[in-house]
C-alpha cells in the first residue's frame, strides 16, 4: 500500500501514528476482549477515556477548572443554532463578524433564534481578509461576539486575534483549532468540528466557561442544553464513542510532539512553502486572500484558465496529491495543510507546483 499526500479540507489527514494505534487496538481495546466501538459508554473504561480527553485538551490550551469540554454531535453546523439557543437571552443581541461562508451561515441561523446583528460583513469584498476591530459596529446589549477564526473556503484567517475587550467572545475554530498557540482564556466559548485537526468526523468539541452554563434556558430541550451536557460529562446520551476515542489519541499525539507551539512552527513552515510560490509567480498562481490575512491551514488560489486548473488537479492526483481542488462555490485550488500533514508533503507539492508552472506558464 502506498499512502497519498492528503490535502483534503475535511474529513482530513490524521497522524499515521494514531491510525496505526487505532488499527492495532481495533479488535481488542485494553484487553477487554472487544472493540471500542462495541463498548458501552457507561463502562468505567470509556468514562476514564472521556475524562482524560477533556483534561488533555484543557492542558494543551492552558485552561483551568473554570472551563468545561463537551463532546457533542452534529458538527459545527449544529452549533450555529445551539449557541444562540443557549446564550442569547431576550432583550440581548448577538453580534457576528461575517467573514466567510460558514460565518454567514452561523449568523443566518442566529437570526432565526433571536436578535442577531452583523458587526461587520465582508461578503461584498469577496471574503478576502480578516477585519479590524475598529471597523466593527457593536450592539448595546451584546450577548456575545461571534468570530470564525479561519475561513476554510476562501483561505483567510485572523493570524493574530485582536483585543476585543471584555466582551463575551465566541469562536468557531473548526478549521484551525490547535494549529498554533493562542490565549484560549480570552474566549468564553470555542467550538470546532473534529474532522480537520482533531479526529474523524462524528464529534464536535465545545469548550465553555462554567459561568456561561447557567444561561442555558430551563425550558430548552435537554438534548440541546450545554448545561445538561456539562452536568452529565458529555454522557447525557450515547456519545460518538469511536470519534472521541480517536480525538483522545490525537490529543496525546499533540502533547507528545510539542503541543501548540510546535504545531505553530511546523504549520508556518508548510504554509511558507506554498505561499512562496504564490508570491514568486502571482500572475500564474493567483492567491485569493490578502497577504496579511492568509490562512496557514488553507491556501486558496486560481490559475489563468479553468482548463489549466483541471489539468493541475488531474496531474496532482496522478502524482499522489489528493484533495487540491477548491470548494465548488469558488473554484480554483485549495491546499489544506492541517497539523497531521507532514512537512514533506508540502515540500513535494511545492516542487510539483514549480514544475507545473515551468511547463504551462
């Protein structure tokens, strides 16, 4: 078997070491005589795994006992609705920074739940950058401010998070979660689909300040309540046990390999290889994002013609580089460089891109 270099945007590449551990344990987890996917979530074995995953994640982020980690289902898209259902009270307004397609969807769902306001909306500009705080217009009775830290489709990101003051800051970090060091305690709630940097599709991580849990309305159906999930340690109903199990292994892998500081350094090197080519030949590899807002996770660009783009995808796949085609809504190329993608993969893709330019420019 020959493994390819996986540049898919999600579900995405996982650490080979983790996959091999999962394979080795698949039929018999911890000498139980059964697979983890057969095991009851009420057993002490699974409860210990669940608790350790929560602690390992808080360790990586430098968070203390004033935060809880919830393992939920439905992807980040479900959180678009659960967030305002839990945190947006009558008489308050939720502010959203609309910086990409998923930020736009989150805002639209919040509007169905209660009062929601676009503090800034970059759709007319084609979502090419991250905004400055100075251009945002905030509501008077703000329930929270929602940002999307990385714009997967368009390849933009907040490279550094600005100072939003003492606002209740909420973030969708699905596509750059755990990819670099940041002050996690500046956020009151973080949510992320696991299927990019953290594990397989199936679970969504929600990190929430305990002080916010009381805002979950009593009349909210229990399955939608952050407070209920926290009180039950994410075991209110049957969790996605296999996805959480793999997440737990990825967290151990991250800790063993230097944590967020090491990931940030590695991801910077990978991104530099690809963006270096966009800067060298900007008339051929036409980057979408403004330079200061380039995502380290998703580099997006167009080629001079759609015929060249189709040729690029075809030849890249033949050379063992999969998932390089851009999102269907914008076309072009998207090179996703998540934590588990080795530096070698970006180096070899950069060489392919250089050769492709020389043959087709």
